[in-house]
C-alpha cells in the first residue's frame, strides 16, 4: 500500500564528493525504488536539519562527515491517479571532503551504496533527475543553516 500525506514532508539529502566521485545509494523502497540518489530521508520531529542529514548519511552508508551548507532545494511531487501521493521538499547539503570517514556499505532502506565518478553518474539512466541537475551545476553552498531556539 502506498503512503500518502495531507502535507509536504521535509527531507534532507547528502551531496558527498570525494575527489571526482560522489557517494550515491540505490533506493530499496519507494519512492524511487531501484534509482540511484544521494543518501537522505525525512527529518524527524524535533531534529535539526544538520543532525538529520548526518544521521541519514550514516544510516544509509556508514559514512560520517560534516556538512558545509545547503546547495539545493528540490520539490518533488509524485501523482497516482491524478492525486499527489508524495510531496517532498528536499534540502541538499554539501559536505567537507576532509571530514569524510568510513567506507560506504548499504544500510536502512538502501540496496547499494558506492562512490561513483561524477561524469558517470550524470550519464547513468537510473540516476534521479534532480541529482543529475545538482551534479551538472557543481555549486558551492548557497545557504548557511541558521538554527533558532
């Protein structure tokens, strides 16, 4: 049975670059089952965005790193029978290359996790469209994260 929500879900994703490769995961569940994407997922109630992206990165890949800032905001709406079944607002964080620790191994709802050369990732047919767009643009962080208590 497909999950549906009456509101948009805030999610995070991790753009982790090492030399000329990027860390990608193959989704094991919907949405995006069998597609390659950045590690990421939903933000839990009461969880800071930076905490969420670090948690998702570790849960899905076993890799730890420190984020530098947000490089993209993506809105994803998927429809089933002309009705929205998923509506995500995804904040993609870049990470400091010198802080990357660990070798990728799949965890959580991920089927595979690996370093992929950036050009190869752009050319792969089963990479999420928004991921390709981010890889093609290769921008420094757009936004700093400000947390208010």
